[in-house]
C-alpha cells in the first residue's frame, strides 16, 4: 500500500523512492525514456505515471527495480509536463508548460 511517507524524486532516466520518516532510499528505478522525467505520480505499489520534458505521459508497471510500459500518451502536452495528480474515479490530471491542465 502506498504510504504518505514516500517521496518520489524524478530524474534523468531514474526515479528515486524515499521514505521520509526513515530517511532511507527504498528503491531507485531505472526509466528508459527519451525525455527527462519531470512529473511522477504513484497510483499504487505496482503502477506509476511519468510526465517528461517532451510532453509524453507514460503509465508503467513496476516489476522489482524495472518498469514496463502499460500505455503511452505521445504529445499529451506541447510542453514539459510538470505535475501529475490523482483526481479520483480512475482519472489523473496533468499540468504543463503549455499552460493547460488535462484530465486523463
């Protein structure tokens, strides 16, 4: 189960998951992606979404320390994706430098 104590830090070709109460890195996951990961949202223990500098949103399945692409939204935005949030009912919202908020 996802804990509110987790901090997800996106970076170039990786995402670090840190337990902020224990001050420890839980895992570092390699991300094979063409753009720098800017926004990241973890839906549950096995699924996360990334938004990158190229305006692409990818839904990933976490398997150990690797990610497998479930779906990919090319050209989700015309600018880098800065944030991804859960808005309920199975939908996420994305915000971008293109000054748009989109619901998925």
